[in-house]
C-alpha cells in the first residue's frame, strides 16, 4: 500500500466524523515499514507518515536503516548490506550488523583478478555477471533495544552450483552484538525453550516423513526438512498475549528450497526484567483481535478487517466517544507517546528533522522492516508445503554512516540468485492442523 494512502484522515467503515473536538493527544504510530505522527492539538486530527523505522530505548530515539556495501566489478556483482543505528539527537550512525560473506568473496575475487578495477559508484556492471554474491538484511521486529532480523545470502560463482542461505537472529542495539537465548532469558529458560523448539520441529519432520510413507505425501517437503538442522541461535523475538515469545527459524543452506528458512510457531516465555520497559507502547488485544492503547486521558483504538491487513484507527475519550483518525496498513507495532511524558524541545526537533529527511526518500527507497505473514504454515498432516514468497530486503538509502548522502545508481544492479526458485519461507505449526 503506497505511503500516501496508507493513513488517510477520513470517515471509514461507515462511521460519521464527529464535529466536536477530539481529546488533546500526540503520539507516534509505528508500523511494519513506516512511522506516523498523530496530533490533535489544534482540535482536529493531523497525521504525517514517512518511511521511517524507529527504535526507542534509554529515553532516546534511533533510526534503523540499511545501506549497501558495494564491492562490484564489471563482471562480478558483489553487493553486501549493513544495518545502521542512528541517534536522532546527535545524528551519529553506528553499524550494528554487517554481512561478512560478500566481503570474503570480494577479497577472493580481487586476489584472483588482480588486473580488474572495482566499479565506481556511478558505473554499471554486466547485466549477466559471471560471479554474483548478494546479501540482504530484513528487520522483523523492534522491541526496546532488541532488533530481530533475517539474513539472506545468494551466491553464484563460476564453475559452482548456485546456493543461498537464510537465518535469523536478535541484536542488542546498545552493544551491536548478537543476543542468545541465555542472554535474554537466563540459562534455565533458554534450555527449556530451545528443547521445546527442537521437539516441535522434530515432530513436524517425523509427521511429514510418516505421511509420505503411508499416503504418498510431498516427498520434496520431507526431503528438504530432513536436511535442515535446528539451531537455537536462529530465532526472533515477538509477543504472545502481551508476554515475550521466541519464534525459532530453522536455518537453511543449499539450492532451491533447501536454502530457505522454516519458521516455528512462537513459544511464550516468562516475563523478565527488561521486558516491562521494552514493551511500553505495545497494544492490549481483546477477544475480537482488536488493539487498544491507553494514553493521557484518552485511548487509541485499532479495529482490523477480516484479512488483518488494514486497521481502522480512532481516538476515544473517557466517555467512550470516538473520533476516527483514518486507516492504516497493519499491523501496528508500537505507539510512542509524545504527550506523557512530553518530549523535550531537543527531542521534538530531532524527530521533526528525521521526518523531514525521511519524507525526501525517493519512491525507490525501501524501508528496512519486513514482517513475515503470520498465518502461513507447513501443514504437518497433509505434508503440503504452504510457502509464501519472500519480499526482497527493504533498504532505506537515506544516508550512509559517514557522508549521509543518497546512494548512487549502482544499487539497481542487485539481483537475487535463487536457482530459478522464488525465495520462500516455511512455517511449522506447534499443533498439527
């Protein structure tokens, strides 16, 4: 959904816009790929949306964005990717994740082709290079100082069979280091959750193999799953019923489907000390699946359509009177309050500056957040592979860490090498359907 129509101040769902003023409110709505600034200070709802991914921890806002690490030659597409964290107050950027596979391949290529010169930023390489290695980093979710990501690498080297690999992880934005289960939840809980994830995955594999033998199930799915290995370091953070949860992604490596990831259903984890401040701004979900947030004398409401892709957003006062704000592409990740406590003058200026910069991103600039669809599973009884097409990495090219300038045209040389296969993720349900 284009950003310009993702959030529109209008009547929706047959509701009539109220003519009296809504409660005074100001907050940020964070979605999968955008941030919306909502204010009713003038007596009317004003909304501004930009392709901006924000993290908030330690009382500060940070922008998260990716930038290409281009090491290409005329006959070699070598394009890595880095994930940055930028402090909105100081403007300082720092790398929190950097692909290392493409740089290693680039070093090997340079050593074996000493007479070749790397392409300049404004140069285009071959349309069909003999060597190709590209990496992509997708942000799955941001919870406090922790960002869950998915990393994908595609490699096609001369004389070798193309391959690709996908895995997940969690980064601590404060230290730019990977966080393991024990770091987040302690050794005992980590061991219990890892054991549960391993059992779920093995049960799914056994079910598919058994189905294949008895009723002629999907042999390709069974063979692919059998080659994968559960890794408790490949996971992302999410929420279940307002509590922290771990979603394992069984990593893949190889050709075709073997290089994709199998996502297990989330496993709920007991709350820990860091969760309370990190979960501030997350929604309360009712029995109908609608979300609400309690603000300073008002409530923010989000009612989702049957597809779960669109939310009708409104603001309500203490008497439960509602004023429609508009529609937004779901899901809503987090709400950051700007009125309780009120943001400082410096913070407001920093946010305004970030919004102005993000509004200048061109139509080809792509935000670094891409959340997989939560309702597609690898059914364990009929052994069918219900796969979703994976979207390419979304890359905000607003500025690099040093010069903070728009990246050049070379990014359009990115192409995925996937053995003719569409990159797909699969998901294994904890309970067979």
